[in-house]
C-alpha cells in the first residue's frame, strides 16, 4: 500500500466522530487539545493535517502514531488495517 491508496477520510473519522467535510477538507475540534471552535483541518487528498489552535501538524501516519501512542511503523500497519 502507498499513500495514493489511503482513504484519508476513513482514517481520520475512525478517531474523530464529530466532523465536517468542506470540499477536500476534514474539519473538527482538535483531538490534541481542548477547544471550543473547530481549528483542526486535514486535507483529504494529501492526508496532511494542521491545527490552527495548538499548531499540531503532520501526515496521516504521524496522526495515527500520536493518537495510538505508537511509532510510525506501527501506525502504518494500523492504517493498512483500517483502510481495508
């Protein structure tokens, strides 16, 4: 599997229940800090995310690694399972 075959919306929505899709952006409250307005954006074409509130940023692998508290290699395996 490579990055082109990942359904980024599927991966992000596995971890985040309350979100909106605007164009190719996945928008929600940031899972990395408490906030009242949606400042977390993930691009559904590239998998890159950024929080305008706390500054968290990365790609889908670093996101899963952070959410699961695992390393990037384990995160990639988790993404492969979730993407089936």
